[in-house]
């Protein structure tokens, strides 16, 4: 598809070469418009990537500069941070989100939880069973919801086997990757509310 296009031809969606003279004017105009917008979009996308990389580097450099004032050496680019302009009008946030996955010990935790439910008296156990089944549901890709699984650990249950299950969940968690975000905000008037400066073309 990226090979040299013969002069006087355009390639259609099926990959066939079509003489330009046989293509309707409206189709040619549409093609020109879409290509122009796509080219501009690719340029903007590249500029946004450069902006994010530069902003991240600047924030990290500032954090290291600030740490030097106290004789501290920072260990890598990690952790969330919020920076404010002197007048408080602008706010910049760097956020690092970790992507968690669970290993085989999650199935051990599920078995321990099932044992707990079988042991407990009827009544509230039915509600807990529904909660557990919901937490362990998988999506189309066969993955469980990290949020729902971690929600089980917030339940105030003192049962020894349940606590062992929660420990198994904690041990099963693995960080499979990290994604960094940068968000910029501007204060709304003199209020305490900040409005995000959109870097998303869909939200602009």
C-alpha cells in the first residue's frame, strides 16, 4: 500500500489502481479533504507527544533540583506530583498509573473465599457470595477487574481463612507496566475550582 503510485492513478479501498480521470469530482474532493485533515492530525499528534515528553522531563528535572536543596537524590521517575504557579492560577499534575495483573495465586484466593462462604451461616453469606462472584467475573479478554478484586480487601472481615485469601490476593498482584499522564489546569476566577486545559481533540 506504500509503494510508489503511478501518475494519474489512485488506489481504491480494495487496493485496485483506478485512473483519476474516471473518478467523480466529489470523490476526489472528499479524498483531498480527508488527506489534508489526516496530515494535520498527524502533525498535531506528533506535537502532543513532543509536548508530553518535554513536560515530563521538565517536571522531573525540577523535582531533582528541589531534592538537591535538601541533599536528597531521587530514585527514578515515579510518584504523583502536583505543581502550582506562584499565584495559584495554574496547576500541573504528573500521574503515574500502574497496570496490575494477577498470577495463579488469585485462584488460590478464590478457593479460600469459597471455603469461607461454605462455612459461614446462611443469610448474609448470600450477599457476600454475589459480591465475590461479581468481583471474579472476567471480561471478553478473560481478565478480571482489578478494582473489583481490590474492593474485596476493603471488606472488614476478620475470619482467618478470609484474611489468608486477602494475603493471597496481595501476593498475586504483579505490575505489568506503567503509564504516565500529565494534566494541566487553570483556576476558574477566584474560586477553588480548576478547569482542565484540554489536550484531547475530542474534548477541546
